[in-house]
C-alpha cells in the first residue's frame, strides 16, 4: 500500500470528492483510502476508529462485469425494517459506480458486516419502493439527499438479501 491514508470524514468528503465523481473512476487516493478502510475493518471485526467509529460500513465483494475479477468495496449501509440497503451515489457523479454495474451483471455478492461474512443476492430497487426508501434514507442521512441534487440520474438503491443455507 502507498502512503498511509488517514481515515477521517474530511478525507472522505473532501479528499476523495474529485476522484469519486471523475469520469475516469477512482484514482490513487481513493484506492489507498479504501485499502486502509478494508484493512482496518477486517482487523477489527468491522469496527472502525476515529470519525468512522459510529458509522455503519460493510464490505461488498462483487464480480467484475467485464473483467470477471472479484473486487471488494467499502460502503455505508442503511438498515431499514431488517433490510440491508446500499446507495449507488458515487458522490452525486454523472455515472453509476463500477460496483453497481458489477452487481447488475453478477447479483451474487459477498457481504461482510462486523465479523459476519455471508453470500447475498443484490437486488436493484425501482419505482415507488425505491423512491419511498430513498426518501427515508435521505431523511436519516442528508448527504444522500445532497448527492441526488448533484446529478440528473436517479441514484440507484440496492438491497442485499442474505442467501440462506438450506441444509439442516
């Protein structure tokens, strides 16, 4: 890993903003920040420190839509009525994040929350259901409302549904 990236909300909101919303995708700072976040998450059973101590993060591992490679992305998640929801905001960029295209192509994903890791099916929510849940998320986390004002696209909302093992 390159230079140690400080895991602060300032870096997340300011340092990454330009890279996250760029047309060329994440740059070196974003990749280093994500690597540091993933390492801390896994080393501490999902517990993060500093500015992220009270945040709800998960690790989402998808299969690349084009490459077929497995990729892990740290994401904020919002639990609503027992459902695990993630927002494909990309900071309000003009385009969807790569992980969203990956899960559309390959909806079988791996989710890590805390010390738990499980297979899940990623489902893109649409229409009235998406709008209702996005409004609730935006009320809880106003940053997501702000992201929607930055773009003409409808920011996708996805549910991660745990795949239960059918064995006794």
